[in-house]
C-alpha cells in the first residue's frame, strides 16, 4: 500500500456538508458532492470532525481487544 498526501485548497460551508469545492490545476474551484449525503444532512463541520475523532479513539482502544 502506498501512502502519501496532497495539499489541496478546499472551500466549504460549515453548516452544509453536502458539497465541498476543490481548486483544480486551472485555479478554478470544482464542486464535489458527497455520495452518501443523507447520513450527514443537517450536520455541521464541528460535529462531523468530533465524530471522526471519536471513531479514531474507539478504534485505538478496541485494537487490543480480541
């Protein structure tokens, strides 16, 4: 598995996670929509990020259990 990362310029509306806007190589922003947006409907960015952190913590705790 190859790992790495990219530096991206992203714009979004904190109260609406259905779409984000990513700057392309032509310096234009393209709209990207979430495929499973029903699960995020009404969720703001702070709540989403908190839930991601909790999932990471749970995964770390549970890795030692059989």
